[in-house]
């Protein structure tokens, strides 16, 4: 019996296979602007929550920077605040 060419393989988890690189390291960004909404949106969900570094691939150093900047943007009502 030969295996079907188009047979689906089940993936064990929904994590991305490729290990993502840190966006900020790749672009050599050492600072994030809280006004830079387009960049910040890469790191938050549609609900305004900060994505876990596993999903974005952000290194821990930059993840802290992202978290700080997102919180600052929230305070200034640039990004939505997740409620309740
Ligand atoms: Zn980084």
C-alpha cells in the first residue's frame, strides 16, 4: 500500500514551525516610539492584549521594551485597553 500523495499531516500544536526572529533585533531598533502604532500593533492582539513572546518571537529584552511602550500608548489612548 502506498501512501496518498495529498494526505494531511496533523500538526501536534499550533505554534509556528519556524523560529521567528525578534523583529526589533532584526531591524536593529533599540527604542520603540509609543506613537508608532503600526509597529506596536505587531505586538498586540486585536483585543489590545500584548502578545506572548512565543508568538511574536521577540527576545526577552525587547519584550520588556514592547510591554512598557504598549502600556504607555494605552495611557495616552493610542492603543485600546482590554477591559474585564
Ligand atoms: Zn530583540
